[in-house]
């Protein structure tokens, strides 16, 4: 059901379970995501598939759904011949589909409108490097129109996610100023630093003191990095932590396949919550079964926080 409480109020009551990877669930449903728009293509070509994927996570116990707008931009749609007005309608549709997936559920389900980094629009993997050669002002100008469209669709929060670079985080936060919707900020990290190689404490400090920010943390990273990073985020910003790592497998671009072993263990969530995480889920290759196990793991933590 549509939430009665704001997300910030809910986070004060305990941990909430995020969903898992949207793309892997869409592939499990038989969708072809080889297009440069990735899962965002289905906003136009298969919206029922997106709604079904969201619904699978709701059934698994997710109480926050992240929309399919990560790689959806006016610029990206324009390359497929979709005009600005139609592209903006598709962005808004991403929020509507998540709402529809939660309709009829007795529990509150919040919708987070995904705002991916500039590199996601390029579709060349540069969101895992950052440093695009653009200034903070240029990045702000790129992000603002999409943020305005998504905010107008009335999500519960904007997920400024998979951010590789502290300068882009600054641009995203500037672009979201005055939009009327709270945000969370989530970096993608490697080796204890941002993907652009910056000090992680300094990167988190970009969000410190910003009243619009309801949570800070990491996503789309190795699970082994998650605990220390989310603890640092909470310590630096004084905000609830958000953490949703990958399965632990790595994408081999040359072979176009996943390599390595699954390292995501739902039991880790207890430690993440103890370190300050209040939004906990999974990213790439983390599916509904794992989210269901995560929800079971986190239930005692949520109950204890309400006691």
C-alpha cells in the first residue's frame, strides 16, 4: 500500500528491506536487456514486465522499490527516436509502475526513483570510473531536468545511486535542491575508496548537514566492502545508512558473462544494521530469493528497534 509514514519516519523505527537487482529479475522473466537502454527499454516496450519484477520483490519482503529509471534519460531515449515529451512520460511511468506493484499489499511500500550517474547514460561502463571530464556545473545541468521530472511523479525518495565520484555527488545534490523530494546518496566503491579513487570519508562528507538527505551509503559493490563503508557513512554524516551490494560476482565485458563466486550472505545484514544501516537490500545478481532471506534476517533487528 502507499505509505502512511514518510521514509524518514520509517527509518527512525528500524531497518527497511530494499529490493534486489531489477535487471537480473527481468532476465529471469525472459526479457532481453542487450539494448543500450538496458532495463529502461522496457518502460516503452514491456512495462508489464517491469511491474511484474517489482511485484516479485514485494512478495519477497521488500518494502522499498527502486524504479527502472537508472539508465533512463531524455538523451538516451532520443538515440532511439523518442522525443522529449514522450521520454519524460516514460520517466514518470517508472514511478507509476512501482506504485502499481505495491497496490493491494497490506504493508507500507515506499518507492525510490532511481537517478543513475552520467556514465549510465553513456552505457560504456564509465559509471565505474567517474571522472568524465565534465565540471560539477555541467553535471548538475545534465541531472536537473531528469530529477525534476521524477520528482513531479511523486516518489517517496530519490535514489542518487551508483555514484562513482564525489564531484558528481555534489552535482546531484545541487540538482535535487528545491525539488520537494528527499534523497539518499549511494556511492559505488572499490578498495575502500570511491571508484574515482577519492577518500571515502571525504566523499560522504559531501552530504553532511544536508537536510534533504535521509540516508547515505553504498551500492553496486562487493559485499565484503559494504560493512565498513556503511559504518563510515553513518559516522561521517550522522544519517541512517543505505547498503545494497552486488552478489559478489564480477562482469567480464570481453566474455560478456559473470565470473566468480556469489559472496552475498543475508546473514551479513545483521552487522550492517548494527553499523547504522537502515535501508538494506541487493544490487546486481541479487534476486527475490536472497531478498526473502534478507527480510527474514532483518526482522529481529526491526523488532528490537521498536521494543
